[in-house]
C-alpha cells in the first residue's frame, strides 16, 4: 500500500476543507434586523446565521446540528410528507396539532419521539398550538423542540426551535422566545 507524504496529505486536506467551507459560506450568511416575507416578519437574533430555501428559512448560531430556528409556511392544501394528511383553514388548534404530531411520528429521521406538551398558543395574534417534544436525530443525539403552528390566510405557518437537549437547548431557548415574541403577521394576506 502506497502512503501519501505528510505534507501533501495536509495540503490536500486543506484544499478539500477550503472547497467545503466556500460551498457552505455561499448558503449561510450573517443576519441582522428583521427577516421579512410577504406574510410574516421576525427580529433576527444577534450573531446568528441565516439559510434561505424556497420553502423555509433556518437560523443557527453554532450550526444546525447543535441548534436552529426554523420558519416555514406552506399551502394549507399541501399534504404532509409522511402521512399524506391535509389541514383545513378552519381547523381548531388541537386538530392542527394532531396532524403535525402524526406527521412527526411518521418521520423516519426522528426516532424516540416523545411528546412532552401540547397546548393552545397565540401566534402573532392568531390561535394556534405549541408542542414540546424530544427525539433522537439520525446520529442518536438527544434533541428537544418547541414547535408553534397556526393557519394564516391560506397558509400553514410554523416556527420552531430545535437544539441538542444536553446543553444547547437551555442556552438558546430565551433567544428563540424573543424571536417568537417578535413575530408579526401581515394583515394583507
């Protein structure tokens, strides 16, 4: 077996790392001030990074495998991925929560799902629900999530905070609550 000389190995590793980091830096960017969509806005936490995708936004301070805030809106008529259930615009908060819980329980990337709390909540002035649950991710790390959901116009809006349960969850829970309290829903949609 041929070995790679040490200097070339480190140089090759550095090049691979630089390519990987450059690819990531184009997606994650620093965020300041308010994050706005046509239907909602929130105050971004200071020092966090933002990832924007077509159907959601994600914020993280130390990386999404340690903690993240996830904001998503989707058409009410869209079926949930793991159950194919639909929600209706006139569903009561506990009915919305049941559809979300069923979908979470069907998600193959979530194991050991344990629902800790399911309660009504005001979300930007709208009736909705709040779930608190724990699970293990694909690597077996214990995670904890706070999940808020409501229907706003013809969209299902959810705002959630997920973090490694052992340390990060408690450290950044206050930051998430501040983001949640800053949520404003547009009246035009």
